C-alpha cells in the first residue's frame, strides 16, 4: 500500500495495471497469459455472478455443465466458428507423462499416450453443446431449451492484460434452442437487454445497445447484439454480446425438430455471454487516482469501520459502542468490516480501503465517544463529514443509494460528452486522433469502407445503435446512402 | 419415462447407470469420460455448492481462482504429488490449429505452434497455488491464508462412470497456509468435520470420519482425513477428504515465513475437497427401484402440484384454488412446481416426478375441490393420503422435515447393520465375499499386510475411525499388536 498509484493523466494503461494489483484484485500467474483472481477481486465477481444468475433464472433459464474439451472433429463442424477460433486455441494431444530417464525427478510427455483425436480446450461451447442438443431435440415439445453455463474458457491471446484479455477467463455462456426465427431473435435481444440492465443498474456503467457490423460479429452468428461502454481514456469496451445464430449450428450438427404440423425443420439458436472482462470495465469506468471506486451493489465490503485508539481501554470502549451498530448493519444485509487489526495503523487502513474502493468509511475515536459523533467518508467524492451518532443508519442508507446513483450519473455524463458527431472523414479523423470517445457517423454498410477506416484510424464500428434516432445521410467515405449513423471508436 | 428402471436386486450397477439418465441428472458426452451435467442434476449440485460455500465462509474462508493449466516444471516440483497424477493427466502441447491442405474444411495441429513447455490441465491445484503463495507470504502476519476454489479438474481415468469417476469433474478445493503444525492439523480436521456435518445434515448420508492409511493417502499428504459412506450394494464410497500436507509443498516451492521471533521457517499446509462424486453418493444412498429419492434440503423441486382435470374449466377452477397456496409456499422459500403442462397426462407426470425424486407430490382434482381435500404423497415411503385442504401448510412443513430425518435414519440403520466385526482372516474373507459392507478388524499397520488383503479380497482400508472406541488386539493376518480396529470394505 505504500507506493503511490500512477496518475491516469500520466499513463492510463500503467494506472490500470498498477491498480488491479494494488487493489488486490488479480495478478499474473506463472502460466503465460493466465491470471490469478485474488479473493477481493473474486468476491466482486461472485456478486456479479449472483445477480446475473438471478436475472437469468427469473427469465426462465437453467444452469447446466458441458465438457471442457471439444474433439477436433466437432470443433471444425461449423466452419466460420472454427475459423474464428482455430488460431488461438489450446490443444490437448496426450494423456500421460512419464519419468524422464535422462533427468531424475523430471517428467516428459509419454509418446505412447497420444490421443487418437486431439481435444481443444473450449474457447466457447457452441460445438460441444449443439452436438449434445442434437439428442435432446426431436419435436417442438422439446423446445425452447434455455440453458446457461458458468465456466472457464481458453483463447490463446498473444497480448494479454489482467481481466481485459487473458488466455483463460471465467464467463457465462447461454445457449438456447428455438422453434422459430422470431423467438430466437427475441431471446437474443432480451438477453442483451438483461446485460444492459445489469451493467447500468448494478455496475453503474452506462452502455449503448446496438448491433455489430458483419465483420465484428461472433464467428458463426447471423446477428450480434452488444452493449458498448466508454472508458475514461476515451476507448470503448465491448461489455457483453448476445448472438442470433440462425440455423448455422443446427445445420452443422444436423439438429432438426418436428413442428406442430409434423414437418422437419432445423432449430434456431442463440448464444450470449459476459466474462471477467466486465471487471476491467468496472475498474476503468469509476476508479480515480486514489484507487478503485466501487458501486455499493457490488462492493464486497460496503462499510468499513476503523477505530482510532491509543490504548486497549480506548479500543474496548469503541468496540462496545460500535458492536450494536455492526450487528444492526449485518441484520440489514449491509456488508460491514470492523477493521480492528492491531498490526496496522489507522493511516495505513484508510489508504488501503481507499485504494480498494470501499464505498463508506467510518472512523471512531475517543473524542467521538465523548461527543456522540462519527466521521463518515464517501469514497466516490472523497468527502468526509462529522455526523451525530444516532444519524448513522439513515446516513448509510442514503449514501449507499447516493453513491450508486452518483457514479452512474458521472459516467453517463462522461459518455454523453464523448459522443461526437462527424459529418466528414476529416472531422472524423480529427476527433479520433485528438479527442477519442465515440464518433457518430454515416457509413454505407460495406466491409470495404469499414476496413479502410479501421486501417487508417484504428477506429472500428462499435455498434449500430438500437435506440437512437434513425437519421438518413451519406457515407462520410463513399458518399453512398446510409440509413442511420453508427458509432465508431478505438476499442479495448 | 416409459421404460421401467432395472431393479437394484437384479443389477445394481445397471440400476445406477439407468437412474442417472432417466432422472435427467447427467449423460455421457462425445468426449471420452467427460459428462454433461443436465439442468436437473446441476440444480442439485448448485444447492450443494451454496450450502458448502456458506459453511466455508462461516469458518473464515474466501474464494479465489487460479489457472486451469500447470506448467510441467511446476507440476513435477512436489515429487510424490507429481508421481500420483502424472499417469492420468491431459497435456496441452500446442496453441493453434491450421487448415489441412489435403482435406478442405478440416483442421490439423499447427506444428509451428508448439509450446516451449507443456501445460498440464490441473488434476488438483497444489502446485500452481503454492507457487503463487510463495509471493504472498513473507511473515507470520500474512498467515493464515484460508482460500477455497470452485473449479473443474481433469484426471484421465481409464474406466469412467457418471458422477463416480469422470475424466473431468467439478469440485471445490481448499488450500490453506499456516504458521505452525498444530493449526494446520486443526484446519484439516475442521474441514473434515464440516464435510461430515454437510453429508449427514444436508445430504442425509451417514458417514464415518477417519484417517487414511499411508497407502491410501493423497499424493503429497502427511495425513488424510476422510469421510466414508456405505452404499446400498455394500460398497463404500469416499465422500470427501481433507489433507494435512505438512511442509511438503512449502519445501517444494520454497515458501518460508518469518515468525514473530524473526526466524525463517517453512509454511504448513492443508488442502481439502469434495466433488460432483457426491452426486453419486446421494443417488446410491437413498434411491429405490422407483427412482431417485432426494433429501428435501437439496431437492430442486420440493413440492410438485399436479392438477387432475378433463376440461379447461376444471383446470381453471383448480388453478384458482391452488394459486394462493403456491404463492404462500414460495413466500416460505419452499420450491414448488405447478405442473400444468397440457402435453402430458397425470400418470406420466406422476411417474416423472417419482423417478426424479420430488419429495412431496400433491394431486388436486374436481372431487377435491368439492370436498376441500388434497391427495398428498411422500416419495420416500411411497405413501399417499387424503388431507383437509386447510392442513396443507402444516403437512408440508412436517413432511419436509420428516422426509429429511427419515431417509437419514434409514441409511444410518443400514450402515450400522453393515459394519461387522471380524476376528480372523477367514471370518473377514467370508464377510467380504458374502455380505459386503464395512468390516472392522485389527491390522498391524504395515503396508505389506494391507497389500496382501487388497490383493486377495479386493477390500481396502477405508479408514482408521476417529470417533470409535480404541480397542487393542492382534492383527488378523500377522498376529502383531494393533492399537485399534480399522474399517475395510470394497469401495467405489
């Protein structure tokens, strides 16, 4: 906790990397590109999981579990999907090690234990799941199937960053099967709306809902819904995606059903997921030069109470006064920590909980006992005030709500201020270069134009917004007609 | 649901395999030895997870997440552990596939993407975790570390069975670090007690707590605590283990700490785990020839309500009458399903919920509406009775408790009746051959004797019981002195 955090304005990327480690969220492991999620980071992820899981179940989904491995022959069945992931997958080729005769105590791969067919560590589970659904679906009575899986997946990324891009990451992946196209499309949109609701109302992250352009779609999808968020450095972050897969996987795995009229047809599919990448979005949306800022709804510790004392007797008196408060807060399901460690001084504790983003800090010393007061500090605004002891519960209730609202509004204002309209390519390039953020511009819908812009500016189409006003215009590059503006940005 | 289940007395093993599939718990996948856990089976596992997770957190443990892969050099660091798992591990050797030029649409391993060092898919995580703890521990102030991980692991078993033995399985693994031996030993025993409490009071499975003999210990442990349960076919099942690892992993990974006196010492360790294997124990302890029997505390559906009707109007009347009951049950956190599917007849539904082990079934027909009655059925005893409509809540409260108690008591009686004392090796062999169950016998503590018994009878030492009376005697094989009887059995 001793060394100061790099300032965002000095080096945003360095600030992020330092913060993840200093706030005790995660660290790099000795396995290339794989991270260790530390207890404090994992506790935030668990809160996210619990809320998402509830939202999935409330909309009729059930959890299940499918194998970690995908046999190569299944992996390659849906060609576009295979092509999208083949270049970055971990391949299991053997199932045994043996002693190295030339190096005592060392092990080597046993060449006699080579697998007949290689196994791919799942980068995503459409293939293994649709190969399973094939046996579950005969008639329309078996539909819909609404299943979610919490799992780890592996994508052999070359450049990795904690939470944002790791070789192994944790996620949930929903995989649903439907009797008709409309229902599948509605499901894909519903789940994107759930992600949006979750991001905004629980994580306090404003997002823009939209559709991906063809080149940015999930490999194997016919349509990809997404939510896009804007980080403080003006780069966008894709926070969740929900795919309408058409009948692609049903065709690849020959999954047909008899409809009510007894006719056979291929099943319609969706898949949707969010991952530990959301932790990166959480960190980069709210945090400041003092460390993490957490929305109260996801904070593992919502309130920390720090006793200020010089003698055991003072600590005893403070503890006596504070204990009923701690009990009452716990009864109200508010997560509270009484940090009475005698190994660290108050200043150290203040700093530690600040960098870890605990929303509310309460300090109590002997003087407070005399005056029946408490010092209460809100992390989002870095403001402290002295309050009457008997105002404590009202104040905490107020702050938990107010901090949640305040950090969302702050981020929403930032996002709104960083969506800029460009009416010419020069204007576009200037904004991307000098200001960052989202740029709203007309685009002719072609891959070529998109590719040219990406190559020249590094900005990509983040999404074709769903809720925005549909304004017709002319593509800033080709001059061809455009039916609505789309959002460009440089992205994580 | 149509075909009858094989009877236990006909073929216990076949009964088990059929039941797992018919009760919709799990099925084999297209990946050798890996299973698909279906929504109903996964819902039971989720209930188990939630309860265990609470018990871990209540005793000061936190969750975290460590990488799926273990680099070979770390894997081999603790020699006994490495030796124990080297013969059955999945090895990742490459990180890319490429198009097969000779077979369009097919993929092959890209030999240019060979890893410099092979990665082992974790069969257990001591190695990767202790390599991480090394950086977390400098002084006694950093201890204890009390961490648990929920994860998937892979052990390349040759003969697999759903839940009981699968190449990939889900589990939790606790990994703790302590400043002294006593504390680590207490932790290992505490966690074994938690497993015992969980097995008995939530799963309704009676267990015997004990220590493993040296040959049955976890590879790398100095002492292995365990809980052993007896299945209905007289075979034992190891339901959970908790290991005192001494300083073995600290030495292998050079993890030292400065104690209060400033002296450096190696850290003491424990690890402990239970897995989806517990699902197998659950199934085999309680179920009968009609299907699954579930303890109410783990049943995804505790009460199913089936309307008996011939017309839409009747269904409407039944629904009107039942709805307030459903609402009240949900309010009481009782999981209830109103099975009003119009695609299936009542008989089919009765059968389905019977085989799936729903503890309480309520049937309501037009006559019940007239008479203000309900038919209530308890799955454990396969008994139904007619009750007054206004007794419904009391009856359900009573049954949920009574079924939980009854199935535990039934299993406890069975276990007690199947612990037999043998005072000679002939007697021992006869019991193992003709009756099965646990055999309590004197053993001289040597590997040779244990090995001889295993070879000749297939029975192994399941545990050296902790809570049993310590009766001195003579080993049934060698005649050498024995300090207490130990429990033998054939085991899963």
